[in-house]
C-alpha cells in the first residue's frame, strides 16, 4: 500500500514475510505526525495469518494493513488484523498509521515468518508403497541414496499416519528419506518401503527448488465407499486431524504452512465389486469436495488423481484359476468403471488432474507398484500440478 501526503497518511511500514522490514519517509517539520508503531509481528496459524503492533500515541489513530501479493487488507483502530489465507505464501504486509494531516515518520524495524508448502498423499496400498522396497531385493540398489537422491532428501520433511509403517515417538515430522518400516501382519517387519512421496519431493526440488512437507495418510485395502467415505468416522476425519495437527505444530514454531496440492491414489478395492465400482464416480465427487472444504486449503489448489489399474491382477488371478469367469468379468468391468470415473472427475471438476498408472510395472505382475514405478509415478504427479503450486 502506498501512503500519500494528500490523504494525511502518517506512517507507512512494510512488513515482508521472511524478512519483514518497516520503512518510513521524512515528514514536513510543520506537520504533526504520530510515532512509528513498534513491535510489528506476523503470527501464523492453521489457514490464518495475523499481524499485530503496539499502539501509536495520539487521538483518532487508525491503521491500514494490506498484504502483497495476496490482496489481504483491513482498516482498524485496534492493534491487530487477522486474515484467512489458505493458498499463498504472503510476501509482504504494509502497516500504515493514519492521524491528522501529518506526514509519515521514519523508524526501521524487522519481523519475519517462515512459509512452507504442505502436500498430502492419501489412498490405499500403492499410496503407501506396499512392495516398493527402498533396497531392491534383486539389484540391491538403495533408492534413498546417491545417485537417486537430490536436495529434497535433505531439505524436505515427511510425516505419516502409521497405518502400515512404524513411525517414531510422537509421529512428528522427519526427513523425507527416513525409514518407513513395514508394520503389518504377514509382511517382513524389517522391510523399508516408500510411496510416491519420494518422487514428488525430488521432482519439485529439481524443477522449482521447492522444499515441502508431505503428510501421508494411506491405508491398505481401503475403499472410497467405506473407510474413506467423508461421512464415516473412519479414515477421512483422521486424515484431516493429522494434517491440521502438523500445520498447528508448525505454526507454533513460527512457520506458516499452506496446502499446495492433494494427491490421491486409490480405487483398486472399489473396482473389485460391482456396487462400489458403480458408485465410485459419485463418491469421488463427494470426496474431492470434502477434501477442499474440510482441509484448510483453497478450492483452486490442485487435486491430483493417480488413475488406478488392476488389469495385471485380474490376469494373474484368472490364469491361476483363482477367479471364476464370473469374477473375472465383474472385476474387469469394475476396473473400467473406476478408471472412467477418474477420467470424468478430472474432466468435469476444476483444478483436478489425472496421471494414469496403467503402464507402470507391478511387483510380480500383481497390484503393487515396483520401487521404480513409485519413483516414476511421483515424478509424474509432481509435474501434473507443479505449475499451480503457490
């Protein structure tokens, strides 16, 4: 905001997020000007930012506050303003004290707040990385080490709900390449796996040098018609609670998080039943709206769908005679319905993007992606939405 003497603006103070600096201009000696506000500070919250300052002596002093480039603004006689901000990394605030006809006074001051883009990865086993092993059992390559790692491995953070993997005490944020150890009956409890989050983080770092925090909420075998149904007190509210708790923790540490994108990889379970496959499009429509309304995120933030495919699984079960001809038909039809639903939602809803997984190799020709497939998928998911991130 640019103050003008004609309007009797007495003070202009620029508060820049990350390096907030108050600057003033000299006043005509004949003018009466209020003192420069002191103690200017920016306070992050969960989807909110507030600006506060100390009072300026004088009668009828008011304050104008505006942000750049987000366009947030308020005029008040109080000593703070709070803004809802769920999409942008605010670059600056301008605080202006108005009183009489005096000119602006000068007194530099500095305050700051850190910003971070937060991403959510949710779904079922392929969003977890059920058989995507960090150390490949055949080649013995470790995909969390050089030459596969980049700056994301040291700058990004990750936290997850331990529905499949152990996480340390407090389930707090840790480095993106922290071991995710399997914690599921029948699996090797020493297996370290990863999902698409590694490829997402590395691609965003390579393309934008963007450090991110990723929250992963994925449960194996879960269905959109059942556990993920927003009206059901199951996985959906627990995911929302987890995301908000991470944002609140970061805000308490002085960091302002905004949700940049939501990545969804699910649908295999729904494709295996005629009724859930038929309902998938309606349920996904409801789910996208619920994500955007119940998480502190913009309605225009990208929602990226990894389009499921169980063709290999159906073929394997049919060839081994595990499936009857009737079951083969049901699941083939269901797979087509769920994939078509993904495509229609991406076409009909704004800021929804689609990445097809059909061509990605599976472990043993089954359902679960290989580690290379998970890395490739993560790269593709990042590219699908990166131009729309704040």
